[in-house]
C-alpha cells in the first residue's frame, strides 16, 4: 500500500482544497483514519495471545469447519510475502519463498504447547508452471461437498514464465490462476489432491474467492491491471471487478469466466464471501463500505445495498455458524507509512468487526476487538469466529515488518533476518472471551 499512498499524497498536493470537499474528505478520515481514536485491546472482553510458530507465519486467509472443529489457514514465510505479494505490487519473483502451505489447527485441542496440533497438508498431483511443486497462496474458500469431502478453491499467484524460465514480474505482473483441490474432511486428512487449474484472462489480479454452491465461484480482481501507474491510482478513480467462473470438470476444457459486476465502479474490492442468505458481500480495503450483491440466474451481479456504518476499510470477510459476518480492518492506514520508516519498532493496529442483519432490517455493525498497539492482532487481514467457544482467530500476510516491502528490500531482510524475527515473531492470534 505505500506505493499508492505516495501517489495519493502527490495528487492531494496538486488538487488541494477543491478536491478535499468532494473527494478527499472520505479518503482522509475514513480510509486513512486520520484523527480516528483507536482503542486498546484491554478495553474489550477478550484475553488475546499470539500462537507463534514458523509455520503460522503470513497466514493471509482462513476457513473454519465448524462441525469437524478444524481451522485451515493459507500461510507463507514472511520473506516470501515481503518479496512476492502481487496485490500489494510486491513483484520480486526471485524472492518467492516457494514454501507456501496450508495449515490445519484442531481448535478444541490446544495442547500443552498451545499450538492446536498445527500441521501442514501436502500437495498431491499439483505441478507448477516450470515442473516444480511451488504454490503461491493468497485468498481461498472451501465448499463442503458431503460429510467426508471438501473442495478447496485457491488463488495461486504464479510468476510469469516462458517455456524454460521465469520472466520479470515487475514488467509482466503475476500469472495468477485458480487451483482446485479435494481434501478428505476431518482429522484424517493428510493431503490436498489437485483436481484442476483454471487460467483465464478474466482472472488477472485475484485477491479472494467464494464458492457459489453451483460448482462455480466468484472472485475479486482488486485492481484494473497487473502493473502500471493506472493501477496505483485506484484511490481516486476506482479499480477492480468481480468475476464469475462457471463449473467445469477435469475431463473438459474450463468454460470461460466473465466479469459479473457490470458497470459498477468498485475501489479495491477484496475479501468477498457468500452470506447465509445467498447474497454476496464484498468489502473494500480502501473505502469504509461493504457492497452487497445478488447473483442472478445469468451469473451477473445486481447491487442490493451498501453497508457503511463501520466506516473503516475491511480486508477479508468470514461467515460464522450463526450467519454473522466477521471482518479484519485497518484503523490507521497511515501507520503503514510510519512503520516503513521504523520497521523494527512499529506495528500496525487492527480492528475486528461483526456484521449482522438487524431485527428491523438493515445491518448492525459492532467493533468486537481493537488492538491499538498491534501487540496481538496487529496487521491482521482475516478474523474467524468460533461460535461454540466464542474464540476469535486472526491472521494476516501483513503480520510482518512493514517498510521492507518492494523490489530490492529482500536483501535488507536477509541482512537483518535474526533481528526481524526477534521483533516480529511469526504467529496467528487467538482471543478468548473473558
């Protein structure tokens, strides 16, 4: 995000007071959080702690199987996230970790070490673009096929390649695809069996995916383009769309995906999810709003309403067992910039929100936890709520030392790796009701 903040700052200086009243007021106070009061985690009825482990680092997205009591998380080593996160224009593909992985936690059995029996699922049958096994995880969703089977829809930010080698991603952008895997449902699962890869021109800057329960899926493209200046001007002009991909089987060529959001202007559409009411909820990671859409029979989207009462950018949304939505948000986006000046001493605050339908219509939003100092849930991009226990699990690709972002910063990380790990322990967070 620092790249677009620099662009935004320059534009603000040029446009000045005229643009402030009509455009920049919401950006300054809602998006950037200037003047916003942020609460300390101690003010909320939760006891929060970190679950530190190298395999629980950079967990951008999570999904909870309520019945089987298992939490799945898409994680990656921090140095790899620093170098290669296309959604944040981090396009140093030579710094990819090639060690991204899907972690499983048994949430009812924390164990003596408090790690919830964390373990990885091995990939079976998957081959990357150059014949290896590396996968570059981001957002994902899971569909329950039956009592014994799960289907995973994973965004895979492959690097650009030709027949024999990787190309310069700073020039070409990522070669992102959708990967579909099947997994045995329950604690017996040890692997993810690859089903198919979907590559399509309509999948160009994917961030998050949600299964549509018809064998297809919707995803957010969070920007208009893979690279270029126009991509970074989305705060001013919008950018991104919602794409629908129809069902397909390994025996047939994948039917083409298509833009489903039509002429709707979206700004940084991010962690969408399908609600228990069948509607599609799409948060903006820059504006303080959630767009609500209906997926029509022709697989286009009709906008129903907007939710704005939380007045804060939200990254990913997750649905709990009671049908409530939970989202992680950034109260102080400018802290990204401050942390970049002092990456070994600063964290980024996070808030967790619950969104539910009101008894008399509309939506009720409630801030459930906020961490002003970023001590426990700082930088989180996802929050998952377990209804029976009341626990909230958080994770994030941005649980890392901000300021190391961008091409060329990998060397900085390598030189000070021990110092960085000491200051920014790899972890996910868990908050228990008091």
